[in-house]
C-alpha cells in the first residue's frame, strides 16, 4: 500500500468513527520501522465513561486477538503488560486520548491493531513494518549456483531483504573504490536486479559487479554489495612438447608433456588416455598458476603401444567441461619376415608358372628385394616374385630380404625345384664342348660335365669306338667322381691308344641325355 493510500484510509476512518462513536487508532506515520519506536493513538471521544480501554492485536493466522496493554481510564494508568516492549496510558492526562508505544519494532508487530472497551465493535487498522535493505546477495542462475560456464546463456540476479521491495540496480565496476558514492560513476547494467548474459566468455571472469539496493520509501537508505564473476572454462589450446605425430624406436623411453597455453579456471587436471590395455598413462604436477601438466611417461616402449593417445583437460568443477587433443604415437621396429611361400608345390614342371610371396611385419614399411644363390641380386622388388615360365635354370634357392632402416635387415630363403630333363649348365665350365680335350706330358685326362636337372641325375661313362660300339670304362686307371649335378672322369697314364671319343649319359626320372668328349694325347716335344 502506498503512503498516499494509507493516509487517505486513516482520514476516512477517523471521520467515520467520529460520527459512529467507535474507537479509532491513528498514528503520525502509516508504517513502523523495524528496530525503532511507533506510537498508536486511540480516540474515545463520544464514549460513555468507559472504565478500561484495551489495545489489541489480531493474530495473523487466527481469528482471535492478543490483549497487549490495558488503560484504566479513571486513573489514566496502565495495567502491568506481559509484553515488555509495549506501554500505554493517557496523553497529557486526557482520558479521551490514549496512546500505545511499541519499542524496538519487530517483524511480528506487523498486522491488524485496534483499541476497544467492553463489547463495543472493533475497527482494526493494519500496521505494516518496514525494514531494509539488508542481506544483499547475488545468485548465479546455474545448476550449482557457483558460477557461469563459458559459452552458456545465464542470468546473474541480486536480491535484498527489504519491505516493501527495494529498488535494485546492477553496475559494472569501473572505478576501484569501495565508497558508496562511486556507484553513480559506474556503468549501469540493470535497473531490476537481473543481468542476462549470452554466450558467456572467459573474458568477464573476475569482473566486478556492484549491486545497489535502495529502499523505496527512504531514498537515502541504500546498501551495496560487490561480486567478482566466476566463469568456469577449459583450455582452448592444448599443447604437446612434441608434434601431433611422434615416432620412437622400440625399446626407447617416451616422455611427452601436455599442458594448456591459455589456462583453465579453476586449474584443470590433465590426463592421458589410450584405447588399449594401458588405459591411462599420466604423471602430472603443478606447471603454472592456472593449469597442470600431464607427462606421458613409458619405459622401453614396445610396438603394442603404438596408437592414438588423447590428452584431456578436465574441469573438476564442471564434469562435462573438458577438451581433448589427439597425438599419434608410432613405434618403429625392425622387419620380421612372417612367411615366405609359393603358390605352387615346391616341385613344379618345366613350363609352368610360380609366384613367391614374402610377408613382412615392420614399421615403417620395409623395402623388399630378391636374390638367388646363382645371382646376387634380382631386378624384382616388392612382396611378390613372379616366374611366368619356369625352366631348369629357375631351379634355385630364392632369398627375400626386408630392410626398413631400423635394426638389421631380415632374410628368409625358399627352394624352387623344376622337374626337367638334364642339360649342360651354361653357367659352369664343361670341358670338351666342341673342341678336343688335349692330354699333355702328365698323361692325365680330366673330363668334367656340369648339368642342370631335377630330380638329381646319375652319370654313366663309356668309351665310344669308331664302329659305334660303346663299352663301359672298367680300367683301374680310370676314376669317376660324381657330385649332385656334376661328374668328373679322370684317366691316368693316358697314351696314344687311349685317343678317341668318350661318352657320358646323364639320366633322371624325366629322361636321359648324353654328351661326347674327344680326347687326344699330344705330348710336348
């Protein structure tokens, strides 16, 4: 109720009761102030010599009343009241004008009051109790009420205990002073005590906001309070002590630091994560005033620890407020040939094709080369060696060599067998091919043949006469020495009579072939 309305109501009641003969309460002001003194005046003019007049207060939630103080009219004195804060009596010994004084006004003094005698009709008057402003307080309209979160929309409100409701204004503090007069020099942000913020930024963290609460009836009565805004935020930039793609050789130690270049509020906890049996690797300590660091520390790393690691900046005050940055760790290790195999059986027929496969496990990838026992290096590179048409000459031991620059190269060998009819090995020296074998003064003839054949052949030597007759060599002076793919015939004490042709038969399960040597004894004269 406004002051104007309260004054008009009291005037109306006064005129009304003056003509009706009722008891009428008045006061110098239409409200009481908590902690101060208030006086009711009861006018009983026109009444028929009442004996006693009682000041009463209506209970707030009940229909009955409390007798506060009683005035004996003939003595102009009051009976002893059980309420020490109240006293009553006559004004200047005028028995038609009584008073009730309320000292140290309390909140429960607010309500309906009246004065009455015997059974006369009671006409109550409402007394409001004003107070404040006091207990000025701020409130973050967030889930926990402790502060804002960067990026959200929210509201800051200021309230105060005040009756009637105070006028509350919010200011942005621009002058570093605590004097109340400085409020007028600050920037007005809100005239209703509520400040709406959109897409809240960390830039306002620590900004000072002043709340001023002013009583609507006492313009000179105001209270101010100040708050420094709290904005919880997580790191925008997570920094590694290495690049985002780090390499290490198996067996070495790893120490990678993760921290924030722009900080968190309050300080974040940094934790490393890895999607593997080793789910956490971290060892963090205080790094700076507004953030921690986390050190990814691993001793003698092995290849299983390769992968993507995440460094998380976690805001403990806001569980959902966090940020990740990923780092790929690659562990280099030397090559290992997992297998070397053929797409065909180890024994193949001449004219067929064959492919050799060499599978290598290594990081980084290895370069793969091929070689064979008869050739140090083949022009083919890569994990496959293809022979489109196999011949006897392709029968050999093939070696796959893998090298990635880490550790020692890895090698593995496979044998390829080509079933074929025996033939002279052109890469070996077989004497007597197209020219006679000359025996000198040492009188020893040596005939050697090298062949290519699979399965392994047998060798049989004969003496070939001009008549076409072939006779096995059985003389004790003739010696035959065979290896896997070669045979040597040694004839000692060679004479002119031994001149002639010698024939060797080379035979395996595929077939038989022969070769003829012409031997001539020509002593040196």
